[in-house]
């Protein structure tokens, strides 16, 4: 049997990237910004709809950083942040000298818990620290409880930064993820649905706000014949070469989403008769997930040696990559001393959850190898 490693989520070429890269080389646009960047932004705006305005940046982390700046977050402010997420959701809070306040998950979408969120807001206000922003994440491509979070945002007049880094192609009630928050964020890292090798984007509701983000991303250079700077700027603009890759990838975005969803259905079928395992699935038809990563919860059985880590090691022994869910931010050494609101939902998900190979380029032979590990482990 082929023992080549099966990875969790690899990028996949569309075959269209070269023409855009060659175009950039031929026209000597080998720098940040340029025709490919403009066209890639337009492609994303057309895809997202809802009058989205998109600025292409060097990473999703850069987009979160600039998004917080656009929302007025400054040193000393507090920002509410979903605890179960990748650290890039929370790190930019510290870049600005602000304080993260972490919020537990709910069990349906594994995302920001509305009850814990409102509890945190009330308590922070009572302590004299009204939070400046809410960072909500669409975990593994499953939309958060959009209406409940929006209602709380409106009630307390606290804007939402929507971290849609894992959710390009996902939607809620037909509206694309990335367009719900006051500011949206996308990622095109190498393991995402589509890639620009590295990169991200900020999504705004007005051209003025998008232009301000791009201004910050290009070192805040004032409109002058010489280099003049009146505000702090950043080197966050996407390169024309990377945007060329993105344009090629956009041509297969829907196909990649369909293939990821096909892998999710493979796991639903694989685990349907295994009582110890629950496959992470959207709660109802209002939610459409790209299933960027398929994930499962494993109910531990000490007598049979069944738990998340034992299955991960069984996959590893077969040269198949799997990974625990994101370790919640409030349990991370760098963040563990910051406020946290909720119970132990995120912690329990981390203890029981495992992400499985989900790439759009997985083969039938590789699915057979995955199935064999599962059958041997649970037999």
C-alpha cells in the first residue's frame, strides 16, 4: 500500500494560475498592488455580493489588525474574542495594546456563545470597561449564530469583526460569510479553500473604509509628491504575483467547496454506525458550510482505550495527519491570565475533538487508507 503521507489540508492548483503570474512578469508588476490585485479584489466582491468592498492584504492576521484599527480599538481598550479559534484571531488585540476578553463556545456551531457574550458585556460595563469590539469566528467553515450575535451587537452598540478566515464559500440564509460583520476578514493561507500562497483580505461595507484600510496597508503614505506620513502605516498590501495565484484559484473556488463537502459526507457515512463518534455538522439548512476541515468528537471509553489522542496516534502510525481542535485561547500560556466568560464547552470540545484530512485533492486510495484506520481502531 502507498505510504505517502496524507495531509490535513493541502493547497491544490487550478491550472489557471500561470497565465496571471506570467502576465505580471511580462508587465513587470512584481510588487505590492497592481492589476492582479485590483482584479482579484473585484472577483471577491462579485463572489461575496451584498455590496462588499474588498482590500487584498498580505495575511488574514493583517486584516484583523487593520479591522480593529478601523473600529477604533486603541491601547487600554477591551475586545471580546471567541476563545475557540486560532491565535491569529486574538494576537492583533495585543498588537494594539488592548486587552482580550475571551468568550466560550456554544454546542451547535462551536462558535461564540451568545449567552456568555452578553454576560461578559454586562460585567465589563459594570466594571467601567465597555468593550470596543467583538471578534466572532466561523469555525472550520461553519457559520456562527449570526442573528443572535448581531442582536447583541446592536443592543450594546458594539461592532463585530467577523473572522471568516476559514469560511470563504460558506453562507447563512443565502448570504456569504465575510459580509455579516461591520468588518469582515478572509484568509488565503496555503491550507485554506483557495490560496494565494499566503495572503488575506479585509471586507468592508463602504469604499471609503476599504480605501482607508489600503492606505494603512501601504505605509499610510499621504497624497504628496514626496514620501510623507501623518499616521502609522503597515506593509500589509498583497503582492501582484500572489494576487495572480488568487485569480486562478477563484476559478475553482466552488469546485473546491464541493469537494470539501464531499469529504464531510464521506466522514458522515464512515462514522454513522460508530456510537462513540459525532461528526461536526451544521445545525439546520439555514447554514451552508464549506467544511474547510471536517471534525469529529470522540466520546472517551477508558476500558476500550478509545479517546481523541489514541485515534490521532493511530492515524499517525499510518502516516495520516490529523489534529486536535484549536486549543482555546483562554487555556494558552500567553492568554491564560486574561478574563474569560462561559463554562467548559470550548475546553470539552478541545479534549474530545479531532480534525481529519479534508483536502479537495484527496484520492479514493487515500480515503481507503483513512477508512482502514478507523475500522481497525473501533473494531
